[in-house]
C-alpha cells in the first residue's frame, strides 16, 4: 500500500557561515546539508548574516545602531530580502543576507546575540507570514542559535542547533554565553554536534549529561570528489584549508621538512585562503629557512572542482590542525581515495580512524610525531585500498545518510516520522545568466512606476576604505556598472585612492550647513539687506538670524544630502523621472543617512553588497 504524499517540509536555516560571492568557501558544510535535504524533498530557505559596524562617536552609537536596525527591519520583512544565487552556494536556493550592525566597543557575547536577533526577527516574521515554515535549523549555537531561539518560540516551531564551531567551548567560559546556550536545551529545542568528540566536550562545558547533546555529522558531497583515473604523484603532499596559524601550519611545514631529509623529492602543495599578510610572509620565510626551495607552493582558495582535481593527483593528504570539530577536507580526501596523515584534532580522528586502513593519526601535535605519521602513510600507501576509503565515507557521511539522520531528528521534534522523498529537483545548475534580477516589489510611492529590472542600485558607503575593499570584491560585471557614494578624502582615517572601476561620488554631509553659514556671513559683510539698520539693532538682528540658521543645521544637512544622493542616482541611471530604485548601504551610519531619500523613490535595499551580488550577479 502506497503512503499518502506529504506536503514538503519547510525549514529555515539560520547561518552566518554560508557561501557568498566574496567568500564562496565559507560555510560550505551548511550548503552541503541544504543540498542533501533539498534532494530529499525538503524546502529550505536560508537566513544568513552580513556583519558590519557602527562607526563614529561612541556616545551615540547605540542610538544609531537601533535606528539602523529599525529601518532595515522594515525592508528585510518583505519578499525582496530573498534572492536565488546560482553562481555560489546552493544553486537556486532562496537566501537572505541580513545586515548585522556591531559596535566595536561593545562585543560581549550578549551584544552579539542581541545584534543578530535584531536582524533576524523582522525577516523571520515576514517570511513566516508569507509561507509558514515547520522548523528552524541554526548552525552554531552562538550567536545563530541563541538569536533564532526567540523567533522559534514566538512562532511556535521547533529549533535544531547544529554546533560546528571550534570556538564554542572557549565562548562557554563566559557566564552569559553559557546561560544562553543552556536555553538551547530547553523546550522544543535540540542541540547536536558534528562529531562525538565535540558533543562530549560541549556537554562537559555546559555541565549537562552527555545524552543532552546529539550527534549528526556534516554531509559530505561524495559525488563532487571522484577517485579519478590518472596516476597519482606519490611524492606530492596536499593540504587544503585556511593558512591561519591556528591551523598548525608551522607544525606542518616543519614536519614535512623532516620527512624531506630522507625524501628530498617530496613536495608540499597548500591550497586555501591566507590567514593574513604577516602570517603568509612567515610561512614563505619558513619554507626558505627549512630548505624547501621549489618543493613548496602556496595557492589561493579555489572552487571545489579544482580541489577535487588536486585530491585525485596527490599522494597523501596532510593535516596539522590541533582542533577540528569535524574535518570535512579529510573526508573529501578519503572520498577521493587519498590517504590521510594528520595530528590528533578530534573530528579528523573520528573520520580517519586509528586502525590504519585510511591513514595515520600522529601520536602527538609536535612536528616529529606528524613527520612519523607522514612517513608511515608514504611507506604503506600502495597497500591502502582507495575503494574502501570511499565506501567508508559514503556509508557514514554521504549526503543521503546524513539527510536521513537529520530528517529523523526533525521528525522527533515535530512528533511525526519524516521519510526522505525524491524531490525531482536538480541540485546543480551551472549555466551563466544575464543581469536580470526580479523587479522591485517593496513599498511603492503611489503613482510611481517600478524601476527597470536591469538597473543596479545606488551604493552608499561613507567608510571610504571599507567601500574600496568591498566593492572591489564584487563580480566585475556588477562593480563596473555601479554608482558609489563615499566620503570626501580626509574625512576618515582611511584615505586611499578610489578605484577606476565603477563611478564614484565623494560626499561631505557637513558641507551644506557650512556653506549656508558662509554664504550668510558673506551676505552680511556686503550689507545683507540690513544696511538701513545701525548700531546694536543691526548686530542683534544678525546674531539672531545666524543663530536661527545654526539651529537649522540638521535640516540643511539632510536636504543637501538628499539632493546629492538623488542627483547621483539620476546621473548613474538608478533613477529616472517618476521612477524607483534601490539604495544599498554598507553600515549603520549609511542607513541613517539614507533616510533623507526614503520618500523620493530610492528605497532602502534589504541587504548590503552580498544581497546585491546575489540579486544581480548570482542569478
């Protein structure tokens, strides 16, 4: 007997780590689970975050932060907050990029949670009103889970929190963080970790019984990592991941140098994002000191397909991180049939095991121990079974397996069993699409027509250095067509030159009141229409009129900014007569400044540059 078809389960993911145009690798494990669930018939929508700042005078930051959240909340509550990027993350999946305004001098855990909560609540309420979701799934407890807990309780839906973060244990040393995390274990909330070792450590840190923290691992996209058919280079060691010092890069370089003493033809290839310029310089200098010469290469982060190709040709995958909550790259290596030599880190140990079938976990974290593990794998490499490595990953961490375990967890919280179903949806779409985002659907001024869908927004980014850095990360097809308003040189500490890509306008908001006062003073010096008055009467009248003008400083400033932004929008093709368009703001102060054009056809966009890229270049 055939079971009746169920309505698709709808889940809202809340994840600050999620792939974007500027960081396409960040949070790929969240995208992998979304892909696995979508393939199992679940409808997934993602609320991600884009952190930015409140600048300027400390005393007024809280007020400006609150004003920006209020203004953005109105925008993010509408359907325009969602886009379906196709060139990064999960192709075609709906994603919101919610701006989070952080005060650099107020970064306590409760402040971070509150900022993310302020960003999430308006969006979540609006999305639920349009089409209710059955469950919220947050990725990391702090701040994502803690921010999502209030929304879940308000809407009466369960909350699942998957802990991925390697910093979670350190964060729980703070009493406020610990209290917020304990709240995630109450009611219709459930916390799971991505490995047994993380679950145990998390329970210990919280002082709760071990069974209060479940385990559901990350979903490994096995199909994206084929074993390949070309011969491997037995002398090539491969590392994939961040080159931050915390990832054990110094240990790795030293260990490989030890092995090269007996194997001088051994090469090390490192692929991934650099930590910072100082660290990157340090690793290169170490390479010279250790005598690598041409046997060491540093490469930037690349697309997953390129990583897969590297894993098909290398001889051994090496990993030196002292702490990993899961170890996705080690799982991907084994799926490729590539054995692993690694330091003990927790998550990687579970994936590789200690029976020697898939590689070797070193006896310690020191370079000598890792060197011994690498030597052992090199010596036994030909006797290790690549097919067995792949089968191990497929059966333990493959997407269908993890999706099934996740659906079982959802079912327990919802009180009904949920079986995977064939969604009939393709999870891979790679075709390039023209710049044709959905039309503006937000609040409209009566009598105005909608802006052309191919017209990009005006970008307001008064923090000049941030503007130069972040606009430069946009896809060239978007950045080259933008009009960006930024500060006049000399107004902020970062006074770098403006790039040639795009059209840039420099704005000094204080200029307008200053010019008005200067014009008044010139008028009075020339007689100013008061020439018939003499003595104290004329002086008092001038002082009164000037004081009145001083009192209108904010009004004059707002009027001048409004006219400047509208002119920039019209000259940049963002607005035409009787038209509408978007204004994208990079931080809280930009949002407050944009209030001046709210009733003049420029609508506050429900996101920053990641939202813009998702909408115009992502699909």
